[in-house]
């Protein structure tokens, strides 16, 4: 993996930490009460010495002990042998995702024409509830989502656009690692889509990151989400660093 791709991978992992992590022979096993696949999957971070069958079985037992399915997050630049072994064991592939990069030198961030709130530190309950509503997520059974955000040890900011009545209609957050801002949790009220709200929210979040010393940005988006990909590419996220997908037993 080249240096830029490695920095983007680090930024995205650090911007969305898990509650518990186990390092095991070059793999990172993440656990977060099943909140998302990203924080509840095995990630390859380096080479190891143990046999793949042995390592996979070890991971399966860990997730089984926590009452969760075993997910592996497979990047396009990982050793293809792992993919082959997982497929032979019955792990099916899910959801190809693209990691995109924006270079501020080529595309300098610009202030949006809308008034966007930027709040550093922890998100408000209003912000969290808006994100849940926009994504159609059920109310949380516990405080896992807030705990995950509280664990972020990087400079972090939460952006929100409001309508004329003061209601939040678009949200996103960013965390800066190694002069690279990782954009996360981008969501807009379904009734207000195609109004440029996500673009405006992200533009001001990128401006915040540049003021804090970032010289680039990265984000991860489902390859099948063409409207989102088109938006990000039009904003300057023109370079794909790598892809990944999940495999689950």
C-alpha cells in the first residue's frame, strides 16, 4: 500500500474507532456491540506468520463469544489469498466501497453560500438524532453510537445545515489525521435531497479542516451509490485510492 493510501486507511479507522480491539498476528479485530460492520470486523494491517485457516478460526471464535457474526473487511490491495480462503469457507461478499481522495492543492476548499454550523468536540443530541432520522436508523438501544464518537482522539468537528425553521436538514463530521481529514456520517433529510445541502455542509467542513492544517481529504462511499459518488467527484474527490468489501459467514 502506498503512503497516501495508508494515511487514508489510518484516518478512516481513527475517525471511527471501535469499543474494543484485539491485535492478532497482523490483523485488527474490532468490536462495538454490532453497531456497524466497519467497527465489528477483522481488518488486515500487516503481514503475519500463522496459517490463514488457524487465524480465521480464531476470529470466528472471538465473534461467536460476543454473539456477533464474523465479518472480514477486505481491501483491493490486500493479499488475494485471504479472499480465496474465506470464499472456500463459505464467506459471502457484500457491498463494494470506494476510498476517494481530494487534494487541497488541486482543489482548494471554498466557503459554501449557505450558513453552516461547525461544532468542534462532541456532537449534540440534536445532531445525533438528525443523523439517525436521515439514515432511517432505529433509536439506539444503548449509548454505543455516542461512545464511539467519544473515543475519537483526533481533532473532530460536526457540521449541520438548518432550514428556515431552524431544523437540521443535513449533517456530516470530519476528523483530522496526518494532515488528512476523513469525512464521515454524511446524511441529508430525504425530503430535502438534491438541494445542495450535503455539498454545502461538506464544503464548510473542508474549510474547517484546512484551517486546522489539513491539506487533503478522504472519504469512503458505496460504489453502487452513484448520486453520492457523482457529488463527491464534482467536489474534487477525483482520485480513487483503493476499494474494499466485506465477507461474512
